[in-house]
C-alpha cells in the first residue's frame, strides 16, 4: 500500500465518521462498534 492510498483511505474513513456524526449523531458508528466487539468475542471463542 502506498502512502497516497493510505492517506486516501484514512480521509475516506474519517469523512464517513464525520458524516455519520453530523447526520445521525453517531448512531451508525456506535452500532458498528458494538458489532465489532461481538465479532471479536466470537473469534476469541473459536480460538
């Protein structure tokens, strides 16, 4: 991964977080964080 691709992806992610926070108050980010934690717990179970 080149630096320009990494910077572009980082800006895209930050932009998505900013749009979510502006439009929905961050509900989507909280939902995804909860699902991410559930996924980590499920993966830890199979480890």
